[in-house]
C-alpha cells in the first residue's frame, strides 16, 4: 500500500459550519508550524476537510490534525526537522 507524506499540526481550531452547524476541525493559521506525517493511502477520505487523527511526525512530534494534501517542503512553516528526516538528512529545496 502506498504511503503518503501529509501535513499535520500539533493543535487545531474548530469552526462552526454555517450549513449543518456542526463544529469542523480546521488547521491553524498559515504561520503555524506543520509536520510531515506518513499515512497509508486510503486511511483518509478524499476532500479538503482535515481529519482529527493522532499520529507521530517524522521528527517525533505528536500531531492531532492531518490534512489530505501533499506536504509542502518549501513552505515557511514546514518543520525543518521533518524535512531533513524525509530526505534522510539531506536538505533539498
Ligand atoms: Zn516535525
């Protein structure tokens, strides 16, 4: 099974959905550091809504929210320890 590298956050916010009035988990602001989490393909449903899921990032941090999109290595808020581990210690840009 394919493994994906997805962005994950140590904390998350909630926002009330204007249509069904349920509280949806949302990623914190763009400046909040995010980690790289390996997730088996199929574990997350397709779609833009991030999933509340406890996991351990490549750097060892515990994340509580995972988004179903590619980990962005070039982002300012990307955890550098995770980036380094993803490339086996080599830095890539
Ligand atoms: Zn990290």
